[in-house]
C-alpha cells in the first residue's frame, strides 16, 4: 500500500485501490469482469496506479464507510481519498458489482 501511494505521488497518476478477498464470490465476479473488459485493462495500464489489497490496510482512510469487499477507492496523487467517486449503493458507497463495470469505464 505504501509503495502504491509513493508510485502515485511520483507518477502523478491516481491510485485505484481494489479491496477484495480470494474466497469471496463477489470479489471473484468483479475480478473476472475487470479482466474481460479491454477498456478497464487499458485504463488500468495507462491512467492509474492499480493496487489490489487482499488484506485490509491499517490506514483508516481506506475504509471510510466500512470494511466490506469488494470495494474500490480512488486516491489522488496528493494522497487524498476521493469521496466524490463512489458507486451507486447508498449503504456501501465504494462497492461495485460486475454489472457496474460500465460505470468504471
């Protein structure tokens, strides 16, 4: 996580932090949707520093509304979590499901 923040700051690219668990079927479905989207793959390589976290970070900013998975947070190069970039679920602001991929593109 610290390395991802440093790379984001150095490259001036935002950090996309994907929190997931290997045994979680929702996390697996989201990973599959990400992998099958050419637009997401291109964006991940060109526009963001990507960070997949299987374990929670000790940084409380990475769980602004809870420790659920999967959740995706965006951190700008100034190391500020973007609270304005959220999913569509009011009770899980940073949750995304496979059918939400178009939102990410």
